[in-house]
C-alpha cells in the first residue's frame, strides 16, 4: 500500500473532513459505533477498536464542523493482477439522511482513484441496508451480486450481503 495509516493525508469535502484517528476520537467513535442505527449494520467492536492493528487498512475519523460524526476506512488488494480497493463507513444517527454519507464516499473514492490510481473499488453492505445501497449507487457503484448468508449477525443467524463495485470511469463526482 502506498500510504501507511500514519501518513494518511486529511481528505476534505465541502462539509466533511476525514482525518487520521487520534486518541481523543476513540470514545466518541466507540459511542457512535454502539448507536442502534449503526450497530444494526456493523459488528460489535472489539475492546481495542479502533486501534486494532490492520496493516493494510487506512482508518479515518469523519468530522463535520470539528465534531466527530463517524468513521471511514479503506483497504487494498495489492496483487497487481487483482489490484483494487475497498471501503467502509458509518455515520452517527443524528447525521444520517443529510447527504454526508454520499459526500464521505465521494471524498474517499476521489482519493483512491486520483491519488492511488485504483481502477476498481468495492463495497459490501448488508442487502437489507437500502439507505447505504442508495448512497453508493449515487456515486456510481453498481450491483455485482448478492452474497448469500455472507455475514453472521449478533443473533447467530446469517445475513445476505450485496457486493457492489465502481470502475473509475463510472465515478459520479
């Protein structure tokens, strides 16, 4: 990966800033991660989240007006024959539905395409997460297919996921 988490630049959009996670962000990020509207789609975090070591993943705190409102991350497949990047994000309940998620996705996609030269990006929301899927489609992500019983949920049953991808030439800026 060309960028290590320690070298990750701030990514700036019209209303949001994605910045490297700092110790003072930890408690708020964990609080947001546990909100029902977030926890519904994300696994319960490990005790050391978000500091858990993931060498091929770049993590960001999402800020609006200098307030912590969410989390975003990207990772890459480095094999040159399959090179692509994937991304994930969540925003606090109080900020959802205002277009900020779409802005965060656009900011990350622009960074991955323009600064890192990725030609293909992927994301894999739960199939039932229709607001997230609509957000990703606005940016140009296309449905690849349903991944049946893709992720085990808190109740121990399996949820379907939707694999989506975006080719650089289809990016809706």
